[in-house]
């Protein structure tokens, strides 16, 4: 439905220094999909979204919606913003205070330049979207009498009323308090999938991204690092950045021992000893390799020493968190972070085997 290819948009400071942007960003979004751009502040999420919306003119690249170009740097095509069939909701969702809930949602339809719907059609569509977001009974109310969450849903209704081909949401929940944000993200996901609108969602919050997205694209410093489902990017990160940004991780460095692996498994010589890891792609023998493993995937009870990927460890600290116990376990020179079931009762000073399951110990070759 949406295709973004080799998108470049570089900003400069007044004195001509590079000031960030989006560099060679490419991704495809399927019809009806909720696709999220995730990354730290300043990584180029808004730049990418504004380029799709037509609020920003890229330096080069191609943007296509439903097979038709919105932007093509090479052939100098750039469809004006108001002719792009796109609805948008920003962080500051700009509800018009002097209008009713109904009028807020209806206004964009009333001023639409092309294919302006009839009065009856407007009535019908607005009631449908207000119903969808749970605001139909507030239709006559002044928009200022709505709570934060309701205003956010009104902004969403307003964007959907035009029945756009594409919905762009830029950190739409970040003005809400934590509890409401969690409630709203479930609501937003429900509305998006019931409405079936293809959506590009922007957030810096990894939990939010994981909770609502069909697929996630992780950005860093204007570059797209990895695209995949929440499971794919969490379980099998391809870069140190993604491994560190999404959740917590243990990071090791080493050298690929065995002959080249063809994707699949390979043994890495590291400071703690040889560790069999899962590789995304082939790597030459002797290559410098890092590998990562999540604290909840490290086991410190079941296996005995002598088993593959099992090392002697010594408990440094234990933090009991109710649902989980968090350990730092010294293995060689490394303190390995382990999240275990609270029934695992180890105390500082205890010796324990530490086991890294190979299928959840992921090699990173950057
Ligand atoms: P994000 O939305 O991921 O937080 P942005 O896309 O807004 O990041 O910005 C990416 C980078 O580009 C930042 O370093 C930002 O300072 C810079 N930038 C964004 N817009 C402009 C602009 N209009 N002029 C100069 N620099 C900009
Ligand atoms: Mg932004």
C-alpha cells in the first residue's frame, strides 16, 4: 500500500553543519497494516512521516501510495499535501475549542477541496467515526469539555472521517498520563484494525510499539536499522543498537571459531569460553563477532557444567521484584544479568552454572 524507497532528507544548521534527517530509508507497508517507526528522539521519525504527508520535501527517493507516486526525486514528482489521501494525528492534536465535538470531526470534510461530500454524507460519516471512537453521545458538547483521552480520540475521528488511504500518527499518546496511555493504545489498535486503515505510527516508546504494531522499523540517527515483528526484533536483533534499545541485554565480544556459518549456528570464542550462537547470515571464520542474550533467557539452575554453553558463575547480587528475581552473576570477568523466577533461591556468593541457550544467543556481525 505504501512504499518508501531510498528516502533522503538532510537538515543543516544555519552555518551549514549536518543536523540530522533521514538517510536512505526504505520500507513497505501492506494494506491494513499498523507499521511503526521506533527510535530515540531525533532519529528521524517525524522527518520520515512528514515526508510521506507532503509537509516536507525530501532531497531524493520515492514515495508511492497504492501504486501512485506521491514523490519521486528523479522525475521531480511531488503531489501537494492536500491532494495526498492521508489523515494525520500529531502529538499536539489541536482540537478547535470553539467548535462542538461533531464540528471538530466534520470540519476537514466541509473544507475539502475535491470530492466534497454532501451534507447528509458528512452527517453519516461523522456519526460512524464518532461511534467508532466512543464519542457519539458527546457530539453536541464543546470540545473543551472532553478529557485528554477523549480529545485524543476526537483527533483520531477527525483524521479517519476523510476515509484516507493512509493514516499517519506521530506520538499521538505522549500527552496522556501513563495509565491512560496504556488504555488508549489498546483502544487505538482496536479502532485501527476494525477500520482497516493502513497506518504508520511513530513512537519512541518500545513497549508501546511492541504492544500495537504488526511490524516495527527501528531507526537510529536517520538510518533504518531493522524491520520486523516485535518478536523478530526483540528475539533476533541484527545490531548492537537494536539489541540495546529494545529491552535489556547481555553483550559479549568474541571471534568466530568454526569455519564460516551459513546463517544458523556457529561457535564464537569469547572471554568466557566458546559459545554456540545463532547467526542471521554467513560470516567468515575468524571474524570479530558480538553476541547478545536477554536476561530472561539465561538459565542458572538446570544444566550441569560440561553441557554446551554452560559456565561456572558466582552470584554477585540478587534483587527480588515480586514477579521476578534479578541477578548479577559473575562469569569470568563479566557480570551477566539474569532474570529468573522468584522461586530460584540463590544468594550472593553462591556458585551456580550459567547456561546460554544457543537459539536465544544471537550473533551480531556489523
Ligand atoms: P524524531 O521525530 O525521531 O524525534 P526528527 O525527525 O524530528 O526526529 O528530527 C531528526 C533530526 O533532524 C533531529 O536531529 C532534528 O534536530 C533535525 N531536524 C528536524 N527538523 C529540522 C528542521 N526543520 N531544521 C533543522 N533540523 C531539523
Ligand atoms: Mg518526532
